[in-house]
C-alpha cells in the first residue's frame, strides 16, 4: 500500500513539475550538426557569411551564491556564428531557427547560459528569445558594444525588446560584462488582459522563489497574446557570435532559476529517482511506460 501511495505521490509531483517546465533543451545531439536538422527544430532563411547554428562540444557551466544552475554542465551547446544573411528569396531577410512548445497565455520564463564567442564589437545582435507563430519576432535579449562607442569588444552590454524587430527600439542596459564570463539570462514575458511586458534578469541568484527587480524592462508596442516557441533570429549585417546552453522554458520563477540537487537523494529526489524507472521523455514531454506502451500525462497512448 505504501509503495502504491508513493507512486501516486510521485506521479502527482511529476505532473505538477511537467506543467511548470514547458521545454528543456541541452543540445545533446551530434557535434557539428546544424540545429535545423535535429528533432524538434526548424530553420528558415540563409546566410552569406558565418557557419550558422551548430551543435558544439563546448559545455557551459554557471553557479553563483545561490548554487549551481540546474542545467549547468548538461549536454552540449549551440555555437551561433552569424555575420550577414541573404536579402533575396522567401524569408531571405530573416535567418531563423525555432522550436515550439505548448502555448502559454499568461507568464512564461526562458532561462539559458550565454557566453560570447570572441570580441563583441557589433552595434547590436539578437539572442535566443520567445515568440509566437514562429515567423514573428517577439521578446528577446540583444548584445552590443558599449554606448561609449568603443570597438574593443572585450566588454559588452545587454539590451531588450518586447516585440520590435528593429535595433533602433532596443532598451539598453548601462552595465558592462566581460566576454570571458558565462552569463545566466532569464527572459520573462508577461501577458495580462491589458498589457504585455518583457523583462530581462541578468545573473539572478540561483535557487530563489521570489522574483527580483528586473535589470531591463520593455512594454513598448502591442505584444503577443500567447507564446509557443523559442527562436533564434538574425537579419542584416550585424554580427552575432556566441554559445548558448542549458535552455529551460518554465511558468514559474522558482523553476526558471532552479538549482542542481546536492548530496544523496532525499525527499523529492527519491520520488524523481523512482519515477525515472517508469518514464521517458520525447520532444520535451514526459511519457509513462505501461506494459511496453507509452502514454502521455493525460492517459492517451502515444506509442
């Protein structure tokens, strides 16, 4: 009876976690593969200079006073190498790679580790962001050289847009960051009945449950009424070269900045360990195995 109740509790806990975590992406694919060729990802448009978006052996790690980021050291990374793109043909002006997830119509967080690949002397460059309808630019961070106009590129700044596709409307921060450091970014997109707001948190404390004041906020223009994809998007001739790893889409702040477990498994970790023998993941969705067949969390058979 106890074992049965344990399994029920484990199932309920896993269902709750699955509702809060919409997508996990650690780029654990064949090194050198173009991201548009792996399961779950699509790429449109083309480039004239740069290697594109490739899976790379580089493993990013991040920790701070609160602990180690839950996806630190996991999988591989995406190496983003973009210098310019074509201007002719269908979608030629936009070079995009995206992966969809179940839509969110309220608040959603996108967390990932970011590290520049070389000096950041470009005026501006777009990073991984959140969108809907996959062809529409939406909330995303930007990076660029400092406002002073220095082209040294050994330090850089972050910017943010809620929806705009033009660099002229980027809300820029005043702090500078070294190209030698791995940064944890948390992008929040909030949808209400009257407004939409994008917020960016830079190196927030790991393991917290209360959301701090954002480093950057943008609520200019009409936002989306839902979010259902993560997307890399570039356009024009502004360089954008960096690594991304440990991508996580969640609906709560606590899951956005969750930390790795420490020490022997106890409590919730024991429940997760028990569940690992009974579940698998496919395209970010948790599935339960019963008598050799796979079912999703609603009880529908999927394989």
